[in-house]
């Protein structure tokens, strides 16, 4: 396959589904949380990917119950993070990058730390987690904040995402390129897509794909 070059100065990664595969642990956690709160687990699971846990909790619990509900799902997810593994190709890609990458995730900082540690991946100097933004994905706030903290215009950044909400956030932010990861139909929204990050490398002036 012919390789292609995506020029950029910085790379902004989502975490779950991009850096790590936490699908099993995350769904187990939300299934347990749903059952504890008398909710249909399949309904809850259908809408929890790619958005902040606090936004999912707010869909199902009354305002006075949300603080406890948020604390409970955080506890379950952090305690269950040991099943998290790296996405194929990501250890090599991160090792090839200079200090020009960030993580923008709907997860909280404690959960991000737990999942990256379980997967054996480093925590970059710039992270924008769910509790640091006023609006979660598909709002572009997180990606705009990460680009600003890296000191790189968003138009010179590649956003790497797997969820529809995340892809929409990257596009709304004005990223120079949104690279989708996975095999879902909504990846057609991205500028281009790959099944995983195997063979994606940093070549000094951008990402080399293929």
C-alpha cells in the first residue's frame, strides 16, 4: 500500500478507542452502574461512548442524585481499569513523537491516568479531561484548549478520534485533519480513517500513514 503524508505540527489524541481499548472494562462498569440504579444496561450502554460520564449520568438521574452517581461510576471505572490494553500501533507511534502531542478525553484525569498506566502508555504534558471543559464532545472546546496549550494553531493539528462525537468535535474545532480510527460507519465523517494505528508514524513534518 502506498503511504501518504498528513502534514501537521501537533497531534491531538482521544484516549478510549484511540490510545487504549477500554471497551470491555468501560461497558462492564456502566452495566454495573445501570443495574445499581435500576436502569436498563443496554439503553445506558448505547449512549455512553465518546461523551463525558457526567453527561451520561445527567440523562438518567435527578439533579440531587448526580454527584453521587458521578462518584460511583468513577469509582467503578477506575477500579476496573486493569483490563485496558493499548490500541495496535500506538506504543510505536507515541515513541516516535516529540513533545508535540496531547490527549483530549471525555474521561476524568484519575480515569485517564488509570487506563494509560494499565496499558503501559505515557501521560503527555498536555491533557484536557472531561472535568476541565464546560461542554464535552461534540463541542470543540477540548481540542481548541489542547492546541492553545501546545502553542500550535488548531489548523496545524491532526485530531485522532474513533467516536462520532469526537470526530464532530475535531471538525468543529477546525483541525487541519481529522483521522478516524476503527471500522464504524460514522468514520466516514472524518477526513480519512484507518482500522488501527499500525504503521502510522511521525516523519518530522507530520504523520506518515501506511
